[in-house]
C-alpha cells in the first residue's frame, strides 16, 4: 500500500525546513518569510527561492512507493533504530494552524532507488523515492546559494615587443626590443 506522508499543507504554507545528519551532527535550517527563502544555520544567507520551492514541492506531496507490513521487520532492519537523517517541516495548514512533520530517514533500499522512512511517532516503515529526498538532503552540503557575479580580471600578456592588456579596455604599447632571455613563469 502507498501512504501520503505529508498532507494538509501547500508549498506557500511552508515556513521552515530543518535538515539534520544525525551521525555527523550536521544541520541546516531554511526559513521562508514573505516568499523569500534564506538559510539561518549554519550561516545566515539568502538562497534561491525558486530552487527551494522546487525541492520542497516534492516533499510536500511525498507519498510512499510502498508501506511495509509490520511483519517485514524491526526498525533496525531498515536503519531506523538510529536514523541517518531527520527532516523537519513546519507549515500552516489550510485553517491557519501550525503543523509540523518529522521524517526519520534510514537506509537506502537494496536497489538504491529509495529510502526507508518513518514519520516520528508512527510505527509503519515506508519506502519513498530516493531522488526526491536526495534533492532535500543534498542541501546540507550544497544549499541553493546564488553564485556571485563574476568580476572581470584584466589579463596581461607579453608578445615580442608589444604589451597587450585585455579586460574592459585594450591598451597596446610598443616597447624596445628585449635583449635578455627571460624564462616564462606561471602566474
């Protein structure tokens, strides 16, 4: 059977996402205010809101591919006795009530196409799509931070007796002939 793991919220209602890699004691916290996402842990920085919304959309509609029967094994059989990750999603439901979902992420499946997941306090073990959770979990190491605008760096090259500078302007000057041999050096 399949199960909806997160329900009753929309992407617009999500206000906070916490990611924790429990074994490494690593965490990232993302908060949304007025439609703009930022990271508050481990550093305070703005993130690309469109990317955050795209990744969160997969989480907001997360449905298990399969819910395992209780006879399938103990939580330890799926890495859920000591989960690898914890995903905490805070949002407002349609009625404006604050709601919080905590997903515990255990081992990857044998085929490496899913993860074993449990909702905190809920015994069933679910198998969910690996790529959806990988998008979320990868933000621990690589948050969607905008790339800095590149700055133009002037470049100088010496060819025979002419020096050429390139960048925002090109300047050419004629120099006297070089009478000494100079070995090229790396810059």
